[in-house]
C-alpha cells in the first residue's frame, strides 16, 4: 500500500477531478468499500464491541501526511482550540404589533343619539380633539339640575346671611333685656339693626314687665298707710310675676328659635353645596371640564346643553370606526379605536435552549430588519422577556418597544430580530471554518506532527457566524486546521479509495 509522494499527489489531483465530475459514483464506491472495510474490522474486534451496520461508512483513523512546504499553496492554517466566552448572536422572526400602552378603545359613557361625527377612518387626531357628539338626555338633565341647584344656592346664601344677622341681633337684644337696660338704651343700640318680628315681641313683653314693676312700686308705700287695700297690692304682685314669667319664657324661646333658624339656614346652604359638588363630579366623570360647567345657560344653549362630546385621549390614528350619524350608542358599545403609532411593539418567541441567556436581555436594545426596507435598521428596547413557557411551541415571549416616528413599521409586519451579543460562560470553541463533515459525521483535522494530521470526530454545541462550541472530541490548545481543510479532506477520501 505504500507509494511515493509523487504517486500520492497524483492520486490527490485525480480524486479532486472525480469530486468535480463524478461525485455520485465516488460516493457509491465509497459506501460499498467502507461497508466491506467495516465488516472486516468487526471480525477482529475485541469482546464487547458494538456491531456496526454495513451501511455506515468506516471512520478514517490513519494519519494524513501533508508536507509543510505544500501548506501555503493549499491554504492550510493551524490554530489551537481556545476556551473563551461564546459571543452568540441570535436571530428571531418577530412581528410588529400595536403598542397596547398607547391604544384606546373608545366607548361613550352615556346613552344617546349621535348628532355629529367629526373624524374619518385613518385620520390622525390630536389629544383633546372632538371626535363624536352624542345627544344625551342624561347629560341634559344633569346640566339642568346643576343650574337649578346653583340658583337655589344663591337664594339660600342670601337668606342665610339675613337669618344669621337677625339671630345675632336678637341674641344681643336678649342680653340687654336680661341686663335690665332701659328702653331708650335698647332702642338706641338696635334702631338700625334687623331683628324681624322678634323686636316687637320682646319689647312688648319687656314693657309689660316694666309696667308691672312700676305699678307695684307705686302701690307698696300706699299699702303700708292703709290707703290701698291689701287685695289690690296682691293683684299687682301677681301681675308682676306673670309678666316676668312671660318675659323669661319669651327670652328663652326666642333665643332658641333664633339659634335654630341660623343652624337650619346654614345646613340648607351646605346641602345645596353638596348637591352641586355631586352634580359637578358626575359631569366631570363623563369628561366635562370646569370651564364647560361654569358656562351653563339653558336659555342661550338650548338643546346643546345635552351634547356629550367624545374627545381623543392622546395623539393617534383612528384605526377602527363603528359609528354613523343619528345612530343610538351607549356605554356597552365601542365606537372608535385610537392607536398611537409613533411607537410599536415587537413580539418574538425565544426557544427553551436560550432561556439561560434571558437575564442578559433585560432593557437591552435589539436590531430589526425587514424585507420592505432592506436598507434600513430599526432599534427596539426590550421591556419583557416572559415568565411562562408555551406548552405547544416550547418558547417564551419577548416584547420590545420600537420608535416609529416615520411610520415605516406597520402592525402585522414580520421582521428579523437580531439579539445583541450574548455572553455565555467559557467554552471550547474553534472557528466555523475548521468544521468538516462527511457521510453525516462532523469532524476536525488535528495536527499530530510537523506534516501529519488526524481526523477527530467532534460534537458541536452552540454557534455564532464565526465560531462554534465543541462539546467533545478535542481538548484546549490542541492545534486544529482552520483553513485549507478541503485539501486534507480530499486526501483523506483518496486514502479511503486506496483502501
């Protein structure tokens, strides 16, 4: 089987030509020869070896000689197996979706009839812009009730002011009466102050009491001299007691009445203020502003008082419109959908194999590409990496937000999502160019001497466009061929043909 280097080089060139024009015949010959070689080796195998199928090609285990002076012409380069983090770049298929944080389904909060529709499908609207006007009986009644309560409050406040003034003046007069002030002093102090009918009632009782006191005072000296009968003096005393009791009772009653009237008046004012506050709050819940409620005028506004405006909650685009003029609408029915398309969501699914890398994705920026704009790259920031693995697809959800000021990203559009470089732990790796395959087997060429190489079957792990993880088959620092492997592979196959 030994041959000169020139013969081997001739076989190599011949085999390269066969690969170019007769690869199929070579494969059939190789499979047949390999099967026979495998059967022969099996007969000589040690006890306990596994049976090899006659259809599986035998692994090439002999050294491959390739003189070092021929490396440059064949492009052979050797590099040690390295152990380092694998900077993995993952590409996913994603989809553009509406930003659900900037999506509004518009429902009128009242029942009524549509009087005006101010927008069209696809129209861009500004925050606070009028969209639809609904004629609502509920709104009209609320506005009228608020107007009436405000009028009542104006009268109640005037009455309350008058009642409080009367109460205060009456209590001042009662204090003077109890202090025994003269009528002239009382009249002088209270002549310009409002007391209502309390002035007459109190002064009448007070004057009667003074008269009784004066009458008794005149009769008392005459009674001692016998000029006045004792019976007349007794009657005068009785009259004084009666007028005094009447005055005292009237002072207590009027004092209580005046105080109670002031309290009831203040309570009436407070009740009206509460009713007004409730009515205003109900209308503000429906979306009316303070300026709208301050200008209620049934005479001037007429039926417009019952208009309920539907306003845009933010800048956006009308993406659905389900309302027409004179239609009956209510809180249970959606009439418009507004979407802010200046930002969109990007949705994608990450496979279970990449779950250990999710912690690195939080708040990271991903790159987006799409067929519609092949010369553009868009950026999106990840805000959610999911918590639940979908049972059917064995994937976990990823969500990112992308700015879309130009409106190029359309909801429903498919995009390619390129995740940033994800750093894993240190792993054995070689350049992707070092990997060879043949007959379903993956291997590398390891340099075993100055001009000799050996095939080494390997198990691959994760990969990037430039490097691949080696799970088993080689060890760190072993020199592997990273370029020119085709020449060694051709010589390996030529050796198999010789066998």
